């Protein structure tokens, strides 16, 4: 299978490490070449790594509730830095407090993320295929844009 | 070096620390001592802990913290009735010394009329903001956080009147930081403990609580106990007098009771062996720190079980989870409900005389032997300096915390449950455990693998990490 490079990390001042280690193993086992930046990654560190490795997707985690502040302007920053086609995924516990997950997901989709996994999605089943499909669509100039 | 900080150097360092954010200028030690001395007994944490130790009851403490002072006071006032000790959980920006980001969070929270921060930014609110919390409440309040360099936060929090303070140079680095050298965090926490020692010397009691659960993910008791004992010793050297050592619930009743019982015994043993006699020692049990079920009913079952074990294991206090744990930060109602469920479960077993079974005493012996192996190695590596020993022990993987983000942690150790659900070592990394202990772990895991008709593997570890959130303790194959 063709090698696809992706960048993985936990954004902001967040140090939740467990899910990050599991995601690294999952996407590696599914054949992706994963650059795992670990915890506490800034937007620019994600983008630097994506440029350096030629990554076609950036997989962002946020578990501590500050995603609204940390993710603001991420898509624009990608565009500014020349990442026109990069697929952006976001997952985790995205906001402070128990709120309507659909509304939360929409908020981040509006920010420019291609897919948003809010709340506890602890089953890793078809996410690898989904990512592969989204990357293929993006190569063909189509952004997924759910919701 | 594990030695009391030099007064002159400490004084110089303080000036720099207090100048690192404008609110640092609000700290006046003499005035702070007077404030602490004026506090009624009911607001002093170590006094409340002593009552609990004497009466052999478990104190309940939630986690809570929001961006704005008034909102935070409202939250704690709401939780006060069901709590014995109150918290002030610090936001993640402050934990990383990003006070400008915290300021942005405060402003945006004011605009949005809801908290955009996951805790209380105490440095930004300053001594006066902290005082208004202490003044508004009737119970002791502790700072709970995860700050590798907590020097300024400690200055402000202690001057602000908090009488209890969580953290340590290892336990607030390994699970909470990525690139902070262990030498630096240990040194910065010696500053914290030294400052606490100065308050103690002026008759102001400040309880100190090393963070027991570490990564909160299948941490073997011997690993967290060794860290707790080292941090206790480092704190005592700087003049700390009231210590609460912690342990995170692993899930197997026998192992958890054994772990809590030996924690105090082992700590007392090492403290006395190293010449410390003048201290108060209590314990804290953390309800399950790993992933929770999304269903609130299932979450209540996990919480209640934690209450039962806290009581049966003789903990002095218990840190309470909420039914919203799977989704992040809880509403105040969910937080209170966690306390209510915990209180009920504790009171269902509080009158039971201590459980004595052979299996608990065997597990106590095992943990004692493991900690003895690890501590012996740390002491040898330090060659007379426990702080250096701790740094070298992490470098060598002698202490190795599973699933921790810090690069100074080896990260080779992998835990997995045995067939009874107790946490065992699947990959022992470089931890210097005796051959009979290693064989015991190997046999226990082999037994489970045989029962499940599969090899022990990383998949089994992942299954265990998610098992409780999916409704059971052990991650059996489906």
C-alpha cells in the first residue's frame, strides 16, 4: 500500500498522553506513517511537522477543555503556511462542561476541521479507512466537510 | 542536592520569582503569617486531617475550579455542604506558567459568561483573589494542579491563605510535562517545600500532598509508592510538617487495600530511618483515575466502588470523581452527586472492622518487597543524595511510570491486569526487581493469558485501559 504521512499530537498545554500513544499504534498498524509529536503541541509545531514530513493529514487531540482557544484559526494558519489540502481531524473532550455534542462538533467544523470526534469515542474501528478516504478526496480537490 | 535550601540564595531567587508576574508584588510574608494565624481551626487542613486520623473516618474532597473568582466561590459554596475539604483546581495554562494565556481565558470567560478555562488561574487573580475564596468558605481549601514550576503559584496561594498544597518535583513533572528536566522540577519543588517550611516555622500549618496517581493509567503500586516516599522525604528535608501521601485506585479490591495499608507503613519506616520524626502523616485514596463509562449510572457504580475501597483501606481522605468524568469537566450538580454517592458508599462499610485475609497480607508483602527493591536502588544511585538518586533512577528506568508524557521517563514498563484484575508488570523495563518478584508477575500474567486463550500483548494492555469505560474491570476478549 502507498505510504501516507500523517502528523499526530495533543494541542495546547494539554498533557493527556494515554490516548495519544494508543492512536499512534493504531494508525501505524493501519499502515500510516505517523509522526507523533506527543503532548503539548502548538499550532505551528503541528504545521512545521506537516510541512517537513509532507503530511496529508493532521490529527489533533484535546482532552482538557481548552480546544476553543487552542484551535482557533488553525485552518487559516495552515493556509497561510501553504498547507492548502491538508486534512484536519480533531477529537477529544473539546469544551469545558457537559454540553450538546452535536453543537460542539458543529462549532469546530465551522472552524475548518474536516471531521470532529467529540466526547469519548473509544472504539477504533473504521477511522483509518475514513481518514484514507478523506485524504484521497482531498487529493482530488474535494474537502470532506461533514455536517 | 537533597538539603535545605540556603537562605541567602533562596531570598535572591524569591525576588526573581515574585517579579515574574505583576501579582507577585502582592506577597508580603509577615502579613501572610498573620492572616494564617487568624484563620479559625475549621479552615486549617492539617487540623481537619488530624481529627480524621484520630476518629478513623474518611474525608471527602472534590475537584473544582473555574476561571472567575465570584463564579469559583459560588461553585465551592455549592459543593461545601457535601465536602469535608475543598479544592481549588488550577487551569492548564497557569500550570505551564502561561499567565498571559490565562489572562485571555479570564477575559473571554467574562465575555462568554461561562468558564473557558479548566480551572482557577490563581496567579492572575493574585493574593487578594485567593483571600476572597478563603474568607467566603468555612472549610480548608487545597490547591490542586499539575505544575512543574509552581514557585510563583505557591507564593501567591500560600499568601492567599490556602492551607494545603498538592504536588511534587516528580509527580508534577512526569505525568504533567514533556520536556522539563527532572533536576529542574525537583529543585523548583524544593523551593515550594522550603517556602512551606518557612510558614511552618512561623506557626502556619500548610499540608503538603504529593500527587499519588501519576499517569492514572494502570500504575503499579510499587512505582507510585516509591515516588510518594521520595517526595515525602524531599519535603521533610525542607521543613514540611504535614504530609498526605496518595495512591490511585487500581481496581482490584485486595491489591488496593494492601497498597493503601503498606503506603503509610513504608513511608513511616523510611522517614524514621532517615531521621525525621516530627511530622503528621495521612493518606489519600484517588477514586479510579482512568477512563470512565459515559453512562452516569455506570459512572456512579465506579464512584461508589471507589468510596467502598477508600473506607476499607483506611484512607484519611478520598478524592471524588463525578458522573460526568467521561465527558470532561462536570457541572456543579454532577460534582455534588459524586460526593453524595461516595458518602453513601463509605457509610455502608464504615462500621465494618478491618478486613484481614491472607490474600491481603500476601499482597502487602509483595508491594513491600517491590518498593524495597526500588528504594534500595534509588538510595544507591544517589550515593547520599536522594534528589540525585531520584534523577538517576528515572534516567536508568529504575523508576518508570507507564503512559507518562515526560521524555525524562523511560516509558518501557507496560502494565496489564492479571486474571483477578490486579495490576501486574507485563514488561518490567529496567526496574530492579528481584527474580522471584519478576517470576510472580510473569506467572500471574501467563495464567490470565491461558484463561483467555490468547498471548499477553499490547492489545491486552489496551483492552485493560478501556475495560472500565466499557463496563468491566478486566479487558477480556470479545
